[in-house]
C-alpha cells in the first residue's frame, strides 16, 4: 500500500533544480476565518500545540528513510531537497481526502483516488496551509506559499482536523522549507510539499531564533544555523 510516509521519503531523496532569487515579501495573501496569530507574539499555547502537531506530523522510522543530508545546511544547499524558504504566519482550510484503491500503482495511475475531505473512506487527508510570507530567504519572493499538511487516518476529521489547523495557526511566526509541487500521478496535483516534515517547520521568536520543535534531533540538525539571519547569510 502506498502511503504519504513513502512519498515523503522519496521526496527527501530526490535532487531538485535550484530556484534563484531571494528577497522580502510584503504582499498580503489569503485571510482566514480564524484569528491570525500575532507574528511577534506566539500563542501562549504554543507548547501544547507543538505536542498536538508532533503526534500529527509524519516521522517515519529513521532507519527506513534515506536522507541525503544530516544538517540544515546540507538540506538547503544547492536546491537538492528544498527550493523555497519563507518566514511568515499560517492560515489553514480543509483540503482533500485520499482513499487507497488497493491496486498497485502504475506509471500512469496512482494507488489512491481523491475523495471529499470529510469522506469516512479517506485513508489520509490534507489541510491547505497558506504561509503569509513576510520574508523570502530562498526562491522567488511571493506574497504567500501554500503547502499540503497531511493528516493520517480516519480520526483526523471534524474537531481533530480543526485542532491541527488551529494549532498550526497558533504557532505564530514560522519558518517553512518546502519543495515545488511534485508532478507524479500519485500526488494528484495539489500544493507544495514539506520534503521532510519534522525538519521543515520551525517557530521563530521575536529575536529571530529558530526552534525546530518537531525534529527529534533538532540540535544536531540545526547546528549553528539557529537564527533567521544566520540562515539567510548561508543561503546567499
């Protein structure tokens, strides 16, 4: 059975073309029906939300996943895995559901079909997470970046999905590393993806310090690139 665990592992291993150009973005993007977190003042519940999201974010067994990098510097180098790095705040809305067909995938046909987000038959779902970009460290300067945030299992409907969405928004200012929309049929189109979810999202405090709250090996992964300013210099 093909799941997003396998798809993300593949994404992390693929070599990508580097996108050139860095700059700041100030254009306004989509608004949310829920209040947006104030960028300089992350929610008081950020740790509780980090715990909720840590259970939700995909962390496949490290021994079964090939990663062509060990550190943040290696992950962003040369556009091999990441082609966009932005700082901003997140708004979310329901995306799509996906139902495994039970058939082996072929070159032209995926092993799943798209269903409604709240369809009980869905094996996984995605939230559409829009990052209102205030800074672009890598890639084209844009007003917003949309990524798919995957929810696994039938329980992630209704209040559970709403909680994940709320917690993403309450993270406040975040750094998002993403990869251009894959073209393979198994992805069914969609938005940009997080190539390695636990290591693709960091909270940003008012001083610009980064905290990769989902990464189990955060200190070893980040090393000395622990602020937005240091990461920006490294990406020049």
